[in-house]
């Protein structure tokens, strides 16, 4: 199953401060929904950081996001293995299809794929 990118999700109560600080290192804002913001390197767009004040549609804030080519296949594999699903697979209004699963270390992983109509912008 091809992986498109892996991004840390950082809980933040200061999105503007985070944008300013990581801007010093060359990151630029590529997406901001008010509660979640993605910064990326202009030279390498898959080098990203996600900052969240909370998660709009989930009960927890994930620790990392993994974008895959086929999120439905990833969900089926997770279910078949009996891994603990924290949030079931669903489509989001901002153009991704995603679910949350807990890894063996207790970390919550946001597994996502961009829906075809979303254009696959590389941010979530």
C-alpha cells in the first residue's frame, strides 16, 4: 500500500505563533481552516507540519497523519488485524476520507486519502 506522506500533528493553542516560528525555518502556510493549519516547505511540498487546536469532527486530536493511496484498503487491513479504531472511516467536508487508529504505543494515527473531487492538494 503506497504511502504518500507522513506528517506530525502538533497540538497548539497558538497557530499564528507556530506559523511565525516555523516560518523562520522556511515553512509556509498551505492550508488553514481555523482549527487546523498545515505548513510546508516550498522546495519540498511533502515536508509538512500540521498544527491543531482541536479536531473538528473527532473525539481526540491525532498525533500524526499518514496519507495513503487507498484509505479504504488501509481501513480494511486495520479492521482485519483487530487494531483499535478510535474513529471510523468517514468523508470530511474539506475533501479527505479518513479514520483514526491507535498504534501499539498509544499514539493516535489519522489515516487519510484525498477524495478525487478534492484534487489531492497534499494538505489536510
